[in-house]
């Protein structure tokens, strides 16, 4: 099949979404399909992000981004939409795949003749409602508009792919996809791990994993958005002895804010900020750690919609994981693979970390089971196979 994967933000790029898109495109192509990745011009190369080149069946269609130029100072994506529309009129594809809700809305209206498949990462109206005051008239208007856009996309796509069963249930509840008049199927496709990158990192890792260290090395790797819950695991350090928390990721502003928090709660001596980690180096950072953490917060995106990339990457590297206990996480793993802590509860995280430290045999057992799960289920190859089966069936059946 020939599929146009379209996104209005530059790819390749260092954004997490860009990495996910590249992983999907790479895996789709390795399933034997021709993929046209259509985005604004990326600032990086695919090899720089993935650590290897994309398969020959991937064509990068880099459209010019004129936003905020001196001759076009407006920050609008409409010009990109028009460029995409012209490309689709001049080039025949079997299907369109998107993950940006506004881009998808434009395409299902303008190119309804091409089967459209949408990957949803959240109920956007729900996330907006949680972070904005709907008593304000302007926010109420924006909320209504977001609902209209989501309704359009969810009802007119051939199929929807979601990360968790909770997200599927919320889409059904919010937009009535279970009604007899609506036939849009929803498939659960969790995120995965790049097993080729894991293998390459394992071969080239130069750290001495057998060296004796005075302190147990705890790792949080990822963005520093509030819903990630990093202050919780920072606070947990105050209940532990002979441990060091290494926080990898974030920008300078976020890091300075968290450094202030560390001082206020008295854990500055137990917390190291590693700053931005290049995607190609992330597995080396994980390999050099003893225990990894994901302290997600009680938001919809954190507790119901996320299928954390870092969870599966930790697991692939054979590291014990302490993670917030949410239905979205139990959608994928249970206590045999990870240790669950109460969300936003520093003492609970400290307790689970200490239990792992005190029971090394349990750490080894969980790590081994985790690696098996990743190899069998939570990798980009398996995800691509599932998604392409749905797309092919939908297109051929129609």
C-alpha cells in the first residue's frame, strides 16, 4: 500500500512526537509498504534521530514552512494545509494517516475520497476542559470548537487507533461512537520500543555495569511537563538513604524551576539534572541506572490516555520500574513487570523503591519478565503489523 503520513510539524525533529512519527513510519515501511511522510522541512536527519537511515520505501516530502517569515508574519498552518491538498491532488495514495486533530479535520473535509486513519493520543476537549476555566466566554467558545473538530474527525475516519482502552472508552462515551449510525472502529495500539536501537545501544554501551557505587542510581527520563509528576519523585528522595535521582530531559527554564523545588524540600544533594538527552543516547542513560521511575499525575492524559514510551524503553533495557498506579498502565503491565506506587504520593514511591533495593532477586525477576513482554508485544514492529492489518482490511473491504 501507498500511505501518506501527514503532520503539520517538522519531521525529523527532536520533539517526542517527531520521534514517535519516525518510529511508526520506519516500522510501516519494514512491513513492506510505501510511506510518503509529508511535513514541513525538518531541522534534523532521520539517521540523527533514529541512529540509522529510513528504509528506501520511505519518501520524505518536505514542504516549505513560511510561517513567521518577514514576508508572511502570521503563525497559521493553513498554508501548509493548502500545500498538502495540492500534493494529494497530484499524487495518488491508498490511504492517509494522521495524529494531529486539526490536520485530520481539514483532510476528512477536503479529501473525503481518500480513506483516512487517525491516531488519537487524548480526548482533546477533555484535556482542554481540565486546564481552562470554562466560565470564561472565550474558553467556552474554544471548547465548543474543539468538540466540533473531534466529532468530525472521529465520525468520518475509517478507523481510529488509540494507546489505551481507557481512551477508547472515553471517545465512545464523549462522541457516541457506539450508536448504530456510527461505524468507526477503534483499535488499541500501545506505544512500543525500537528493538533495533536497543540492540545497537546494548552492543555499544561502554559503562561498567559491575562497578561498585555508593548510591543507588534512580532515573527519570523524559519531558518535565507538570502532568509527568517529577516533584513527587524528587520529594521521595527525602525518605531514602544512599540514593541519587538523575533527571534527564527538559529545558533550562523547567530545570531551574525544579532546582528551586529541590532546595525548598531539602533534596538538592540527592538530585542531579542531566539536561537534554539526545534521542540516540537515551538507552545509554537508561543502561547506566539501577531503578527507573515514572511518577505520572492524576490527569486524564496522565492516568487514562498515556502509553509511556519511557516505560517500554526502561523495560527493554532490563530495568526495574516504579510507576504510578493507573488503569492506563495496568492496561499493559501488572505487578509481575513493574512496581506500582500511589500517584502524587512521595512516601509511596520511596517505599516501592526501597522494596526493590532490599529485594534484588525480585528486581531481576521483574526485569526479565519486562524484557519478554517488550520482545513479544510492546515494540514498533508489532504495533505496525496491527495497524497495517486494520488499514488493509478497511481499504480492501470498501
